[in-house]
C-alpha cells in the first residue's frame, strides 16, 4: 500500500469521482476556505471537469456554505452537513475565539452583542447578500462605530450562533446572508451520530492519518475524538508507517493511481492542512516553503504526491519555483493550462 497514493485518491486529487463542487465538499466534510478566491480552485480541481460556473451556482444556491467553524477559521461545508457540524463544532470554536479576544484585550458583553446581532441580521434580511461594508454602513446609520477587528468578532459570533452564513459569491470579498433564508432547516443529529459521521468523512477521504491529525483537523477535544474513533469501530484499521501509528478506513481507495501527475494546489488546501504532521508528503527542510508557524499556507506544486515547489495563481503567465526537483517543466505547464481554463470560464 502506497500511503501517498492513497491520500491523493482519497482527497480526489487524482482520478476524481465527484462530478460537482457540492459532491466534493459533502464528501470531504469540511474544507479550509481561508483564501476567498482560491477556495474555488481547491474544490473544482477535485471534480471530473473543473468549472468556475458550477462552483458559483452551488455557492449562490446555498449548496456550499462558507463560515468560521473548525478551529475558529474559515471552512466550506455542504448545506446538508451545515446543521450538525455547527451544533458539534461551534462550542469549541466559540471558546477559541473568546480566547483570542481576551488575548487582544477585547470584551463584548451581551448588552453589546445582542443589539449588534439584530442589526446584522436585519441588514442581511433586507439586502439578501451583504458585505462587511454594508454592515459598517448600517451601524453608522444608527450612530454605532467600531473598528474592523471588533466587527469581525461580532460577525464570527453571528456565524457560530447560526444567524449568518455566506451570501452570494463575490469576485474578491466575503458576503453574508441570513442563514434562515439560505439553508433549509434539518433535524439535528444525536451527538454520537455526529461524531461518528465526522470521523467517517475524515478517514474515508484522508487516510492514512494519525489520531493526532484528526484532533488537529476537527478542532474538537481529545475526548470527543477518542469517542468518535471508538464509534467507528472496525471501520478503522491500524497501520504502522515511518515508526508511527496511523489509521486507515476500510473503504479507502487504493487503486486508480497513476504516477507522473503534477498538481497546482491552492494555498490552505486540505492536502496539507488536514494533517498535524505533514512530513509524509513534505520534507522537513522544505516546510517553511509551504507554510509558516503563524498558519499562513502558500500555493504549492505537488508531483507524485510530494510537495516540490511554489506557484503564483494570480500572475498573468506561469510563474513558479521548484525547491525539490521532481516535476518537469512540461508537466507544470500542462497543469497551468488546466488551471487557466478553469479561471477563464
């Protein structure tokens, strides 16, 4: 068993089985969406035929939702999974964000939070899809002014309470809608059912992975993650790799991989951010070229599953740098042409 090939197949980065962006997001459970423009490529490159129009339709229709969720960071989730993921992950995410607020000397009392939340909700309800600038204007009309940092915390709390979610796709700015108008209400899941489903989505799509990887990715408490693993039972099989204990889902794909594939991967992509330890695909001496200790992830070139270079997604022509010579120039150019066709659509 080739662990790198299994990850590439599981993450739909080679021989993708998903036809639509919605299928990709639902299959992966949650996808990091820190970079607003590049999240589109992160999803689309995992479909059989990458289409910007297909992503935009799914996003505007509310089939794909963007909000602050796991680890207090931006995620894409499917509307189908939104309710139970929010119920499961929001308490820990709120605690994380409150910790950041305390560290920054910011305190938001309920006397401040409640009326601001009402204004944000009313603005989104009136306009349908709004930007942060629309919120600033609505607050100013009521003679309320606050710095951008404080407003961002208000918006995050509104997302984690289920009040706001993403609005229509904008070329470069996050937008917000009233969740009640965007996502159909679904029956909640029992906590154990939600834990089991989260673990199943993670290990089906990201095996082989360690327990510590799952804890990192989910943002949940260690005890919750242990419970989730227990609930999966024999669906997970132990695997010893590189002197460490990994877990492998019994339904993980192990066939269909062909060597020689070069990929231009978005910053913050799940290929790296799904795991706490990334040395399976990223050599330790090159780690700083892919991400830093502050959580900033770069666009990367991946050849045969190994991270080997960086590229510039927003340049007019192909610009890249190889730091671990494996990928060839024609292969990189071919990957660039695929990306360009997606962008131009």
